[in-house]
C-alpha cells in the first residue's frame, strides 16, 4: 500500500510505502496508547470523583473497601483459628510439664507451690465457637504466667539437684582399691603386733606393692606425709566434716592442698609404718570420730566384700 502526501503550497509530494507488517505494528501501538490513555483517564476520573464527592464514585470505592475488609477479616479469622489450636496444644503440654515438675520437686524435696494444675484435661466437645481476639490474648497471657512460674520452679529444681549431686560426690562411696580382697574389717580384733584385743578403726584392702589407690570421693588433700604408725598417709577433706584416710602407701602421688576428684589416683599400696604386709588401711572420719567405712562403701556400685570387678 502506498500513501501519497501532497503539499498544497509547493506542490511537492511525498510517498510512504506501508507494508502489512508496518500496518499491524501501527494498529498495535494505537491500541496500547488507547488502553494506557483510557486507564489514565479512568484513574484520573476516580481521583477527581473521590475528591469532589461524586456519588457514583463513592459507591464504587465503598464496594471495593468492603471487599478488601472482608478478605482481610477472613485471613485474620483463619490465622486466629490456627493460632488458637496451637495455643490449646501448648496449654496441654504445659499441664503435662507442670505435673512432671511436681513429681521431680517431690523427688528433690522441694515444695511446688506454683503448680496447681491437674495432670491432664479433656472431655466432650460441646457447642464449639470461634475464639475471639480478646479470648486469645487472655489465654496467651495466662500461658505466659504459667510458663514463668514453671520456669522459676525448674530453676530451683536445677539448683537443688545440682547441690544434691555435689553432696553425693563428696560422700566416700567409691571403693579405693580396684580388685583384691578385703582383709581386716572395722571393729575390735586381735592386734597382730601385741596379740591383745584392740579397736581396728578402718578397713584393710589386700594388694600388691605399687597397686593404685583411688580417692573414695572428691575433696581437698589436707595431709600427705609419712606418719610413724600409718606410714605414708593421705587425708582428704570432703566437706561436711567428712575426712577419709589412706595409710601404709609405698608412694604418695598428690600434695597437700590439691583438689582431687572421685576415683583419682592419689597413692600406691605399700607396707610402710605399722604394717605386716602390703595393703591399704582405709578410714572414714565424721565430725572428728571414726566410722565404719563399710557403711559408706556399701552405697557404691562396686561390691565391698570379696573381689571387685
């Protein structure tokens, strides 16, 4: 297709050749400009109508606003229902946690004043209704208070259990010699040197020279020297006026003031001092008085009489 343009004044003519492709592109460009122009006109008209208060424009905006509010309300309702279900599950778990806390508190000897919830809840679902935002916030506040109370109790329980663990660690219940047999026991016996009746203030563990002696509990070394009768002797203070004594050692492996743990090597079996042969003489003192070590070691996990595993 040819388009001829003639200049009326000069008589000049211009010829434009339009092919099918150019025509299609021109039509598309015209459509795009028409759509953009119409959209701009529509938007401008809505803005002017809203500003000027045209009734028809106000009604259009009212319908649009109502639809947006309805959509937002549906979204909030659905999410509130989901959160309410999760909140109910958390409340059930909190009740179980409170019951467990009460049980642990009884075991630890702590009075659980803050836990008054029953061990569980349930029943028949009657007339369920959607939870309001106010009800959800109230339940959430209650759950926060309940969790804070449970956290306080668990903190107390942790401290109490830690104290009890430390106390148990300081009680001499661990056998000081691995293997071997128990010789003389605590109590009166015939003294091997004098042949007369005398009080034996500890337990004698048979062994060989150089065999390791272990601390029966954790504590601080208060004595580590050679005694005239006890020979090479170690004493460990475990606190609460409890002291253990290890005598007749061939060699001492620690020094006074050292902090030792339960089961730590502290000396080696020997026959120094007033002794008839290689063995460990083991004593337990409480409040300045000797006690039967067997009563303490009986609380341990290894057998006391006979050969230890």
